[in-house]
């Protein structure tokens, strides 16, 4: 019963976070502190709109809003499934994978951060 509770809590927390972000989107509220203070888009600006476009099947518009939407959605889905499988099997293979590949993951994240930041600074959709 413990692993079912663990999975259930994980799913509920994720759903709540997604609902809250979507409600901000519907109200047109930008929750980006960097944009609200400096009026310059950050690496995550446009990500909510990009993910919504992605879920609607508009891949081109999604990429135009933020390049990171597709990899983030893919990785989020993969890690969610992996986490649930680990919880069912009572293993820690996801944590082991992340620990083993920590340096590679950090390098990839830094590269994606800079590429996305440069694109977002010149993206007229985000102003």
C-alpha cells in the first residue's frame, strides 16, 4: 500500500502544479520574475504557451515560443513513467541513472540554457 500512496502523491502534486500554471496562463498572468522586474525574457519565458501549443499539436508555434518545450515534455513524461515503474518495483534506477550521468546532464542543460536564452532575447513573441 505504501508504494501506491507514493505514486498517488506524486501524480496529485504534478497535476496540481500543472493546473496552477494553466490557470495563470488563462488569466494572462506572467509569473516570470525576471520578465516582470527587468522586462527581458528569461530562458523559461514562453514555455507555458509553448507547451500548450505542443499539447494542441501545433509543433511549429511551440518551437517559436520556446525551444525547450519539446525536450522538457519528453523528459518530464519519460521521468514520470520511470519514477512510477521504480516505485512499483521498489527500485531506484532513475536516481542511479541521474547520479551516474550527472556531469553529462549538467553540460547538456548549460548548452540548452544558453541557446534558449539567446533565442528568447530576440523572440518578438515574448515581449
